[in-house]
């Protein structure tokens, strides 16, 4: 099957994210390294789904949807080892903790995650024939066809609490609740900022109208 330009774009993004993960680890930023590892794995998984025959417009639009679809296509078909595939879900859990809670990822755990991400990306690239020379043959440009935004998870993570225990252990439900609440709070802050801008614009427009009305009355006199 000829790879799409969007698949090539995803492979390139995956490789860039993996390079950034290594740099973040070297710079002493384990949270950033985990974030980049997850997106390296996430993007190569989306490219694999395209290579497996899923049309671009049918790609899942949520993180949990991509993870589930990848597990179905890659693991149930026997193409990818189940334990390696589960590392995508575990890394999502670490990424949620790094991005949305106050807990810093342990540097050693981040280093292990970088190694897992490297293995995941290399295996998926090889298994689904996603090497760039192969993809170049089908490339017209490296931009997606459109409509490929992916929503933030609702948090669909399984078993990562066991593999990556919290320093002060919380239940999986509590970790998920905190991550979700933090994400919603950030989203609400962005919405509030937009509302404040709209209010300021409305106030400025009202003041301008008042000035125009006052000037008109002066001329009438």
C-alpha cells in the first residue's frame, strides 16, 4: 500500500520528538523527556494505523482511541508483541502525570522510558514498513489532508499505576481525577482569557460610541 503524505509527516514528527526526548533527558528535564517520548510513540502508532489500511478520515480523534486501535491492529494481528504495545499506554500515563500533576518524574524512570520509546518507534517503523525511503515514494507534500487534531484524553490509562507507582501512592481513580481536573482548569483559564479579551473589546467599542455620540451632539448645538 502506498503511504500517504500524512503518514510521512507523522513519522518525521515521531523522530523529532524522540530526539527532543533525549536532549531533555540530558538537560535534566525528565518531565519533558517523558512528554516527548509519548508523542514519539503516539505519532508512529498513528502512522502504523494508516499503513495498516485505516483511511485518514477514519483515524481515531482521541488519545485513548488511537491506543485502542493500535492495540487491535498491531497486537491482535500478531504484528507487535503485546508487552511492547502496552508501553504506549504506560507512557501515556507517565505523560499525564508529568503534564497535569505536581509530581516530577524520577530521572531513572524517564531514562527507562526513553529507551522503551526508542525500541517502540524502531519496531513499529520496521514492522509497518514506515522507513522514510519507502514513504518518500508516495509523498506529494508533508502536510496532513486536514482534520487530524486529536483531543486530550478523558483519561483512558490502564495499569500504569502498578508499573510506575506514585511516591505517595494514590488510587488510579484519584490520579485520573487529578489529571482530568488539572487539564480542565487549564482549558477554563484559556476560555476565561478569551472572554476577558471580548469584554475589553466591547468596553472599548462602547466608549468609542459614546465619544462619537458626544461629538455629534456638540455639532448639533
